C-alpha cells in the first residue's frame, strides 16, 4: 500500500466526510472512497480517449476490430 498526501479544498473535505458519515462510514472509508474515485476517473478518461481515437470508424468497423481482438485473445490462451 502507498500513502498519499493530498491537498483538497475545505468544501470538498466537508462534503466527503459528511457523505461518509451519513452512509455509516467507518475507519478506512475515506481511503476507499478516494481509491474508487481515482479508479473511476482513470476508467472514464481512458474510455473517452478510445472514443475520440475511434470516432471516425463505423459501428461495423468497430465490431470487426472487437471480434478480431477477441479471436486473438482466445487463440493466445490455448
């Protein structure tokens, strides 16, 4: 596990801690909350990057690429 030192606004701190308190937060929940938020942000940033990169492709082209990737992944497992 890694420790982070973060600087956030007082409003954000109050909001998050109030939310956790309302939802029955316990020790460690703030860390789990931040970890989940960071993972979600990375996921959405990655997804938007893929959407931008592939926006010129037709749905059929996207499906063909996905099918090819699945076949390659399955072939590499055997």
